[in-house]
């Protein structure tokens, strides 16, 4: 299973880790996924979507 948000489809990004000698090593930055139940269905949702779901629920 891919590390992607089930709601927005956002996934991991690539970044460069730089050593003291400025050698670039590519690394993957994963998004913060949480298991949440949305409308009775268990989904893996990013924290950005959880925040927006709470804001929509308030209004």
C-alpha cells in the first residue's frame, strides 16, 4: 500500500540531504498519515486533511 492520503492523494516528496562536504544524497520525506474513520470508513488521512475536516465540521 502506497503512503498516500486517501482523501487528497498527497504523497511523499524528495529532498536532498547535504553532508559537510556538500554531497547530495536524495531522501524521501513522507507525509504525516493517520488512520481515521471518516463517514464509517477507516482511511489513511494526512494531518492537513484532518485539520480541514475539523474546520468544515465547526461551520
